[in-house]
C-alpha cells in the first residue's frame, strides 16, 4: 500500500522517493533525478541498484547501539534524537560488512 512520496511534486529536486507500506514494514525506494550530480547516482551507475540502509524500530535505540559497540561494531552515527510537533525519533547507525556498504539503523519513536 502506498504510504508517501517525495520528489519534484513536493519541491525536492535531487531525489525521488516512494514509500510503500506492508503491514508494519515500510520500504523507501529512492532514485536520483539527475544521476551524474549525486553520490547516489554515481554509485548506482558503477555498482547498480542496492540496499543502502536497513532500519529497525526498537524499544531502546541507545541501548542497542551501546550493545553493538561493545561487540565490536563500527559506528556511522551515534544515537541522536530529533523532535517536532508530532513526537521524537532517536536514530543510530552502524556499518555492516557488505560489498554495497549497507548500513543498519535502529530507531525509537515516541508520539507527541
């Protein structure tokens, strides 16, 4: 089921993203509008389509991140919280071993 999108029609001129929902799972498919001028576009031209980020909703993002670090994970982004009128989300990202440099992110969301 369609969930949302972003692109020229919403004022974003670099990347078009379409979000599809299947039960509790959200898939976000992004594609550069001008491939030559973006990191994503250059990567797609060289390596082809791939998964860049895989995210999971968890109860305690900071605790999951700390556990991953204690087990030897490589940090891409320490836990950070963003808040707006709808609530807050805490995200953290660790690097995985993959030929396509996939990153795993964890997030904890709180509604306002």
